[in-house]
């Protein structure tokens, strides 16, 4: 059963209750705006309402389907838990305060244990099927970028290039975008999370694209920095440093390493070249059902990388008023290194 390891590793928990939308999708592989997943060693239950009943009965395997209403939702969770004999219940803490209060009141007869970290840890290590789906999502994104970047000519706006990329992702097979596509030109590339504007591309300006396709419920994530013409001495140097820092980290990351050590591989390289203060974000993060999920690959994370975790490798250097460079790939962590799911080239000039 897909949940057996949860109980092998947490024998004092009789059942888990999952209400967060992303976690529900992870276990059921069905998108719903309402519901709960109840996991136990011998019996799994998916609670939802009439809007999703027929689809759930058709698509959700290995779960009993229970239909309820919003007003009876928490009482139904308690009823199901009682029916399976649960006494100690692990629950995901991703709830609004009013939801938590209703949940706690309805489950007053059970011993409640926060368990979001347990669910996150399970999601962080991908199955071979998940890796295959994420690889396909990445291929879709690369196909889209290849088509769209050919239209990056002087005069196009950031909004227009973003629209071209988004269109091409859907045409290439994406169900949706992993997140709001970032397109930045010129000095705007120094803003890591720039929102595309009506700024027009000029000759010899940088173009930064951060994008991802979502396919069968899983995200991809990729950043490339280009230049329409000649980036100049300073930004060309910065591009080379970021590329070398990423390559050095990718070559040395492997299972058993802590996330802060993985972050340090790129960060120390950038620092040694005089740009430490210009790399202000983490080296990477996990990717899966959500675009940002465990593990966080940053300077303060002691999480140990495990085989089949998928993480991003995205060092960057940002120079206010001039421009910024970020290069991002997705890696599958293995015992002796990584498998890079990103094949898009890293040429600066287009």
C-alpha cells in the first residue's frame, strides 16, 4: 500500500488526516478544492463532496470514497476515524485558524499530533513514476522556451515574451504553468522575482526567463539568462561565474550531503570571486506537486539529501542598476551524484 512506510516509521500514529490541497493531490492524484484524505495501515478514505463524487469513484484507487457536505465535514472526519479504531491521529497543520478550531473541536476525542513534517518528508523523496512525470514536464518547458525565445527581438515587451512562453507551454502539452512566468529585460534582471512589465527589449540587453510547466499534477522549474547581442565585459564575467558555480555544485552534490553543504558549493565559489553579497537567495529547493517543497537547499538547512529527492540548482548574481544572472536546472539526487533533468543549453548570446 502507498502509505505503509508512514506507519512503519511512525508506529505510534494510528491514522493521518490530510486536508491541504497539494497533499490531497499527492495521495489521490485528483485535483479538488474541498476534502480530506484519511490514511491508516489497512484502510484509506477520501472524503469530498458531490461535485467530485463521480470523478473520484472513477479515478481514485485504493481509497474508499465518502461524500459529505461542508457543514458536516469535520464531524465526518471524526466518524471515519472512529470507524477504523484510530486513537492517535497525525494531522497536517496547513489550515486557517478557523479551520483548525473546527477540526480540533470535532476531534476532541482523539490524541492529535502535528505531522506536516512527516508528510513533507514522504513527498520529498520521489518515486520513479514521479521522476518520469517531472522529466516530461521539464521537456515541455524546454520545448516551449526554445520556440518562444526565437521571437525575442528588439522592441518586444516583457509581457509579450511571457505570453509567448506561456502559450508555447500549453501547446507543448502542459496542463498549466508551475508559477507566474518571470521575464525580465536589462536592469530588471537584477530583481530575482521581477513581474513582467511593458519594458521593451533593447539591443545588448540581458533577458532572464524563469519558468515551469505543470504536467499531470507535477511541476518543472528552469531559469535561463540570455543576451540579445553583447552583454558587455562585466555581465559576461558574471555570467561565467554563475555558470561555473552551478557546474561545480552539480558535479559534487550527492546523497548523504546536508543541504547547507550543497548550498555552500556554489555560494563559496561566488564569494571567492567577489560577489557573495550579490547572491541573496538559497541555492535551491525541492520540486514536485508544488513548485517549492521540501527540501530547502539553503545556508541554514541541515536536511540530509536522500536518493530520489528532486532539487533545483539556481545560483545567481544580481547587480542593481546593471542586471542579474541566474541559471537553474533540476537535479535528481543519487547515491553517487545527480541526474540532471534539464538539457537546455547555457549559451548567453542569442
